[in-house]
């Protein structure tokens, strides 16, 4: 009985051991596509200049 529990390979599904679930693939490619879109849309909008200084009182 203990030898059966020690053999983890016997419990592994061989046909799906090298495949990713569809949800993970959708998340992975969706984040990549969103990142490209976000970069294209916001490229040049971000200003790196410091905020204006207040005048001396």
C-alpha cells in the first residue's frame, strides 16, 4: 500500500502532462495583446516633466 502511494507517476495523467489548460493560454496571450495595445495607445502621452513650482510668497 505504501509503495503505491510513493509512486507519483502512477497518478499522473500522461496525455495532459505537457499541455496547458485553455484558460491559462487565453490569459497569457490576452495579457500580451493588452500590453502591446496599451503601449501603442499610451506611447507619448506620459510626461516625464516635473510638476510646476509654486511662486514664492
